[in-house]
RNA sequence: GCUCUUGUAGCUCAGGGGUAGAGCACUUCCUUGGUAAGGAAGAGGUCACGGGUUCAAAUCCCGUCAAGAGCUCCA
C-alpha cells in the first residue's frame, strides 16, 4: 500500500515544456497567487511559503505561519493585494545558477520581501527537486522574490479580479508524514464580470447541494445518535430509492438475473478466504466476537493487541459486518453443482455493506459508512466474459440515459504494477484487463486508463461523475475477477465432463444507492422527473367549498397509483402554489368553481407554469403515461 | 486520521458573563380568497455533551461528540 514517493513526484512535477503551455487564465491565477503571497509576506514576514500553483477554479499558496489565518484575515490580505495590483509591479524573470538560488534561499530571501533570519526552508527543499540541467528561474514583483518556473502575466496590474475563498490545511508535498501547512485558496478571473459570474455559479451550486436539498425536501437524515455516515432514508427519499430499485429490477429480469437476499454479517473465516480480512481490517468495522469467546478472553486477561493478533491468525472466531457482498454470493453459487449449461449465473441483490471510512472523509450521502450496492455477481465461462461485460455496460448506459445523466467519464482502473496490494496471478490480470479494454472500446464512449485504480481482486470500468462542488465520485462499476473464484475454489462441469474455473464479474450500475441518490438530487437540483418525485401531484382547492370535488380527483389519481396529496389548509391559492413550488411538486391542480362545473382540472406545472385545463381522466392518463415511460 | 472553522426552536439564523430572540414551519381562531406569502393568538429550547474558571457560564477555558472545507485515504 505504501506509495512510491518518487513515482508520486514524477506524476506531480510538470516539465518546463508543460508549464510553457499554461493557459492565459492559469498564468493569471498563478500570478495572482504570487500577489497573494506578497500580501501575506507583508502582513506576516515570518511566513514560509511552499508551493502556489493554479488549480481548476483558481489557485492556492501553501504557507507555514505561526499566525492562524482565518476568514477574518481575508479582508486585510485582499486589501494588501489590491495595493500590490495598483502599484502595477512588473513580473520580472531572472535566471540564476543553482548556487545563487540556494544562497538566496539560505538567506531567507526567497518567497519574501527581503532577507530574513531564517532560511526560506521549503524553497531550499524544492530547489533540491529541480533536476540537474533544468534552468532555475526567479520571478520578482516589487521586493517580492520567489523561486518560480513561471510563466507569469506581465504585471501585477493584470490581476484585477480576485477573491480569497477559504483556508484549509494540506500536508507538504501531499505526504501525511510531512508537516501540515495552511493552504489559502483564492480565485481570479480576467475581469470583475467573470469573477462575479463565477461567484454566482458557486451560489447556484450551493442551492443544489444534496445535503441542503435533502433537508428541505425531507429526503434523508443523519442522526448523531445513530452514527456518522449512517443514512436514515425518510419517506420521501425512500420513495425515490424504491422507484430506482424497481426500475433496475425490470431490467435485471430482462437480462436474466436472479434475485437473492443475504445477511449483513458473516464469519471471519469467510473473509479470510476472500482476502478481506485481515488485509483490509482498518477499513472495516471491528469484528463482532461470540459471547463465549469474549468471556474466555476477558478471563484470560487478553490485551487488545493480543486479541488483534489472535483474530489475524485465526485462533479466535468472530463475525464481520460485510464490507462486500461477493463472499455471500459465492457461497450461494457453491451450494450446488453447476454445469456449463447453467452459466452464466447472475445473482443480484441490493446488498448493504459497511466500511470504516475515516471520519474526515464522510459527508452527506456520497461518502458514508453503511451503503447499499445494487450489486450482482455473474459467474460465467471464459468465453462468456466479453458478452457479459457488454451486457453490464449496456445496463449502466440505460440507467444513465434514462436519468439524462450525460456528464460522466469512463475510467478503466488498472493495477499499479509497483504495488503489492493485489491478489492473483499476473496472467489473469492481463486477461481481465484486456477483456475490459475491449469492452470499453466497443462502448463507443471515450475512456481513460488509470493505473492503481483497480479493485484488489481485479481491474474495473468505472463511471465517474462530479458533484456540485466539483468532486468526482465513482458510481457505476463493472469488474472482472479471476481471483476470488481461485481463492474459493469455484468450479463448474464443462462439456468435457471435467471441472473448470468460472470467471466472476462484479457489477453495480448505480454503485451505491446512497451515493447515487445524492448525486441524483444534485443532478436534478431536487426537481425530480414525475416518475421519481416523492409527491407527483398536489391538488389545490381554491376554498373549502371545493374540497369534496378535489378529494374525488385525488382519489381517482390515487386509484391509478399516482402519488397525490391535497392541500386542505385555509391558505389562499397563491400561498398553496408557493408551498407546492417550494416542495418542487411537478404537477399542481387548481380546483375551483370553474373546474367543478366543467369537471376538469387546471394544470400548473412546476417549471412550465399554467398549462390550461383538462378532463380529470385525461389528466390522469397523461400523468400515468409520463410515469410509465419514465420521461424526464 | 490531521489542520482550521462551526454547533442557539423542526428549518434558516441573530445575540452574548446576570439563567433566551427573529423569520419560516407547527396548533387554534378569523378570512372562502383564481396561479409564488391574508390576519390574529398560541405552543415550542438543560443554547451539542462533559468538566473547569467565576458570586454568577448559553457566553470565557479544556475535553468529547458532530458538521463543513481541505489534505491523506478509499476493496
């Protein structure tokens, strides 16, 4: 698991050639990072700067500083930056020898406004990372000199639209063994208008954050008393999840899957066989011991460390909350003999798994400790692998297509050749990787190949989407596995009457229901299509006089299995509409005297507004049609 | 797990060493109104939890738990 540091650096470090290709906006942001460093150095001369690159939506500069920078300081920093910008200092490039650079760094002159008692220690270190023979350059704006390969905009006056966004912590060079620095994030644009637009977009993004909408729309709840990262699905959220499960269930039937149910725990030995325990013990909930065992151990005065050792070596038995569903499904497969004529066998289950994610990683529904995979395991012959993988990819495409999710990327996760965390024969890995590559090609979508992204038992194809904050999440996944069949000694009888090893495919089109729904909430900004909306129609009588007619309409819709409610409050129609809009109900039916006389309903759609009127049954048929077709 | 920030009513938040405030939501009453807020009254909180300082703590300090941002991690 240990990461090769040099390899990591090689990935991080840009060549001078790559740097030269920096876009105008990146240059501007990089230069603004220098302006910010200038301001921070002015305010706190003891500041020690590390790296300050442009990033996707702005830039940051890492700084080590006695003073803790808080949002209260932003105003002062920005004021100082504005001063530097007004002075319109030239970004002056100076090529120096390694010795000159080192001398300046030693005298504290780099990333500083003047010489200092302490050396510019990160710059000294960074100098050591510059390959021999590569040109070493400084950039100077006013008195602020920094070790920097550039490039930069001509003058500080070009940095006229910027804002400091937030401050967080980061390990020096991204290594948890290194000291933590304060990372000050900012953003910069060509002009104030573009900056304002960007800030506006951020505000919009905040509004569709699934954590906020989850509360507003009563979709889910996380309770301290239950535990971190454990999702309580409220009725509205449960409806959405149920619809999704029914939806995929229909396709599973079509594709010849069998539905199974398995318990949430299994014996430790099961996971010793699969390789989950003790190898991944740190990312699992601790084992559950049998009562008798526990008593015996406590009588013996067994220490924690010793218990841990005995669990590892297997002299103490216990149960594990399942971190994956595969071992249970494998045991179902193994409970009978199988002929090649039976294959492929496809076992599907909405299986809930538990993983001990680090507390700092948890958030909303996208990273949790208990989640339900729309899991399935396909047991097939070597010849069937390609076709089955295609079928799985097809399913993922149907899911994403039905929901109108086109903003995703496809990634083939390959093993990292330098890592030892993978199980199995390299030859099997090669075959599996080739199979996936072939399937991805015929998918007709662009894909990337990434080393080190494989599962421990095999390579995979992932569908990755972004949330509103720009973070990437793996949703759908298809994995080819030659290794677990080996570990469990699976077999089927071939046409030659000899036992053969089946190949396993793990796949989950949604990934996990929690993460998927979290992303889906943001995708739709809470405005779910009718088939998914927890409340599909709300009947709004204009006054109590029409309650009876309104009730009969609701009844007719309910009869057709439309999720309908009636707002029987004493509010005026304007208020009722407002509430229904806030609840993002797709259809509102306004019912008053006119409707009662004509036996029609006045339709108002959440987004399209007033849509005129229609007979009750005609409206019913229209809504039912939309639901059936799962239209967007 | 680490660093910083935060935790006050169901929700959004104000306040702040002298034992609690607003708006929305909720309950009741008045109003019976045609496409995004009619009016009135009422109810609702050990100010996350546990310690400490103080005559006095929701407020200051320490710890715990939880949330947010980032880093590290992610079968």
